[in-house]
C-alpha cells in the first residue's frame, strides 16, 4: 500500500472532526434560528417603546399633581395672609364695639344688661337691637363692618380647611406615583441596557421610530397652523405652530441636553392647574446627571419657587433653552458667561416644584414665546 493511500482515511477523519467544531456560517443557520433572533429583536423593540411610554406617562401624571399641590399651597398661603389681616381688623372693630357697649350701658342701664344675658354670643350682643338702638350712624357702620368681616373670615377659614384636605389627598397620590415612577424607571433602564448590549438593531429601530413619530406630529401641526392661518384664525394658528416646535432646519446640530440615559414623551399641552397647559418636555434622569448646552450662547442663572434652580441658554441660533429643577451648577459658571455647545451647565435635580429628579426643558425663539421642544430633543437624544 502506498503512503498516500494509507494516510487517506486519517485525513478524512480529521476533516470531519474540524467540520464538526467549526462555526456554522450565517447563511447556513436554520430557518428557526433566524426567526427566533428576529422575534427577540421585535420583542426588545416593543419593550423599549412600552418602557418609554410608561415612564413618560407616570412622570406626566406626577408633574400634574406636583403642579396642583403647588397651586393649592400657594392659594393657602395667600388665604392665611388674608385671615391674619382679617383677624387684626376684627380685633380693632371689637375694641371699638366694646366701647360702644360701655357707652350704651351707661345710657340704657338695665336694657343692655338684659340683652347681654339673652344673647347667645358676643356677636349676637354686638348686633342686638338694644345696642343698635344706642349706636350712632358711624357706630352702626362699624358694627356692620364687623359682622361682614367676621363672616368673610369664617368663610376663608373653611376654604383653607378644604384646601388643606385636598392637599393631603394629593400628597398621598404623589407617594403612589413616585413609587410607580421609580419602578417603571428601574424596568426601563434594564430594558434599555439589555437592548444596547444584545439588540442593537432593535435599539436603533426604536430611536428611529420615536424620531419619525415626532417629525410626523410636527408636520401635522404645521399643516394645521397653515390651515388656521388661511382661515384667519390667528389664535388657533399660533397654538398649532407652538405645538409643532422648531423646524429642524432652524436648529442644526443641536445636542441632547441630558448627557446620560433619559426617558421622555411628548407632554406639550398637558393640562395643569388654573387652566394652564404644560409648556415644555420633562426628561427623566438620575440626580447629578450632567446637563449640557444644546447650542453655543450665553447663560443666565436664576431661581424660582416653582422651577427651582434654573439656567437659560440664549443661543447663537436665535433660540433660548430653559433648564429647570437643577441640582446645581458646575463650578465657576456665572451670569452672562459664554458657553460652547455640549458644555456642562448644570446637573439634574428636583429643586422647586418637583418631587422626583428630572429636567424640565423649555425653548422658544428669542421673542420669548415658548414652543414645543419635543421634536428638537427627540431628534438630538
């Protein structure tokens, strides 16, 4: 037997062994494996959409409750101040009325004593016919004013009690929503991390779909504004135009304001207390997440009881960007300072009227009219 013939079976065995351990080319994968992979990508995509919607919905509901609590608390503060003023006025009027009682007693003798014993309260005595009969026209005006002030004071105190009860109910709802939001955020972050790690195609598709939805909604609002303008309905046209946001061509190259993982939905126009509507987009992120300038420009630092710690960026592109509820500013940032696109200008927090850390972002042209920032940040984030 020749050497070549003797080695042939050995070579054949080695080739078969190598084929057994070699990876199967992509084209040779079974139909079932491909379908399973596609199903996993589709499920990851659907989960990303649902997670974003769940976080956005919970945050929107919480923002609405926070706003209502804030409005009620402010109303209670105003009413408490009025009640203090009324209490002071009542004390002055009662002192004046007591002088009238003494004078009436001196003039009327036993008549006022009888009235005093039969009166159910000092208020009844002060408005009794016996006392009124002894009062001058000027004194009668004081007695009438005392009665009116007391009545209004009692009404205000009852109203304050009702509003405090409303606040307590809302605060309980706040606690529930804060817990719900935390749970939704935890689930969303896990889905997000898994998608970025294992399902890149699904993640890219998810981002593209949200961008497409934002562009489609903006296009529809602009068309609606054009129709309203043609019909000479300037108010409706302005509303639709503001909801459409800024055309992408007017904000080229802007960057995402949140330099980290963030969740947000289109909450422009959501109802707020006092018949107002939401004039921005709420972007959920962890406390301390850096916030950056969406475009180059100058900054203005501010504090407001509702928006907490804030920063405005008056950008070179003709728009202003408003960041609210900040936890803090980077060291050295000062009013009027010029910042570059992408430069850190603050950190996510929950100052002001906010019960969870997030960025409330507003924007608009330099004229100062707010427009919907959602299409802009959806394209950038």
